C-alpha cells in the first residue's frame, strides 16, 4: 500500500473538508495516512471547533473528523504554529499531537504529499 501525507495550512472550511475527506478515503483503502497541520491549519486540532459549515459540494469537515479521530489517524500539529496562536495540546482532538518540522520532513521523505 502507499503512504500519503496530507498537509493543511489554512483555517479555510473548503480546504479542510477536502484534506480530511481524502485522508479518510486513503485510510479506508488501507493506505498509510498521516496528516500535518501548519500555520492557521492548527485551529482544526482544537476540540469543539465548528466544522459544520457546508462546502459548495454539501459536505463539511465535521463529516470526516470523527472518522479520523476514531481510527486514530496520526495528526501532527506544528508546535511553533500552535504556540504562536496560544493553542494548548490539552484542548486537541485525541488523535492530534504537537509535532516538529523535522518529523514533517521525515514523513514527506517517504510519502506522497498533498497540500491544502
């Protein structure tokens, strides 16, 4: 199976929905999946973030996040990006953890990377 890395750099609802949708699809197909949140994308790590706003295609991030959390799809959250926005790992979804740029590069070295 293939390895996929999905990098989300924005708080944009459409881009988040697509990122999480494709990560879910890849995981369901038994591929190795990792997600990494950088820049304003780190806001998606916070428990209770409203992901219910529908996209033009009628779906939303909240359609996919529960699957990713329940299936423990590893999601790294850029430490300086989160700290710079005063986000605390204690408030993150259970599959999301503070992580480093070094680990992001290690993941990217072996995976097909999708940027959102």
